[in-house]
C-alpha cells in the first residue's frame, strides 16, 4: 500500500520505502544477530534484491503498509515499521518494527513510531484494533508498545525457540480509543 503523505512524529518521518533505500547498510541491519534475535527474518538470508522485492510487494499490496523510519534532523534511515496485514472485514491490523541502527536504541524512537502508526491506523485508515506479538524476553519492544498506549492481552506458552530456550509469545493490542 502507498500513502498520500508520510506520517510525521515529533522527531521522525515514516514514509514508504523505495528500492534506492536498500543498500549494504540496510542488509547489515537485517543480518545482525543482535537486531534479529527476536525476529523471524533471522531464518532467511538477506540480500539487496530480496529486500527490494519485499518492498515492491508491500507497496503493491492492498493490506500492508511498510514504512522506513527516518530521523527528521538528518534524514537518516534508522529502521522500518510495518502495519499489516490488515483485515478490512474486521478492521484489524498487525504492527511489527525494527530499529536496525543500534546506536539509536533506547532513545524513544520505537515508542514514537508506534504512536505515529497507531494514530494513522485509527485516524486515517479507520481500523478498530491493532495487534502485535513479541518474544517474552523482548523487554524493549514490550515497553515501547505499552508506553504508546497498548495493552497486554495474552500469553502463548513456549511459542518460540530462541537461542536454545523456549519463550512465551506475548500478545499486545490496542483498540481505537485506548491510546491517549
Ligand atoms: C525493540 C526495539 C524496537 C525498541 O526500540 P527503542 O527505540 O530502543 O525503544 P524505546 O527507546 O522507545 O524504548 C521503550 C522503553 O524500553 C526500554 N528499552 C529499550 N530497549 C530495551 C532493552 N533492550 N531492554 C530493556 N528495556 C529496553 C527503553 O529504555 C524505554 O523504557 P522507558 O522509557 O520506559 O525507560 C529495538 O530495540 C529493536 O528494533 N530491536 C530489534 C528488533 C525487535 O526486537 N523488534 C521488535 C519486534 S516485536
């Protein structure tokens, strides 16, 4: 899916990605075990061509919005956030994100991006509910979603095998009107 205009948050621009946004740096993020330890992409070899094809497929899809997170101050690409797939019948959608540039971790950018996409999903796309699933040990992700006004909805036991240990899947959700 494409958007009419990028999403703007206090410090970020969230915009549709293009082929030209993918280069060695982008692939190095998605190949970094520290970045991907709680992401399913760690099971796939990442290539420039594959990443570009994924962007084209997302941009052509009718149910997913795949956006780059860019620092407003320097127009630097620091990560991606995806809204989708969306179920238009039930007006629901999933959110997933990655901040690939580890220097930018812990500065509140995930919280800000989740807030921005949550507002867009409810305000512009008129969705009713958003969901996200995460590994129990992913404390940074859990805190970012909760700070953005989401709630914990459930736990699926031993759902993921990560670094030789089973981890519960934590289901988070946000209903239009929950977030401040
Ligand atoms: C998880 C991730 C998105 C968090 O992004 P971020 O921009 O660092 O998050 P924020 O700065 O908005 O942090 C939100 C809160 O979590 C805390 N936090 C961030 N990383 C943390 C970590 N590794 N451990 C514990 N707390 C952490 C922050 O200090 C902040 O807490 P506070 O403001 O309540 O004190 C980022 O680390 C990342 O992209 N990781 C790799 C991919 C991934 O796991 N994606 C999520 C899949 S569901």
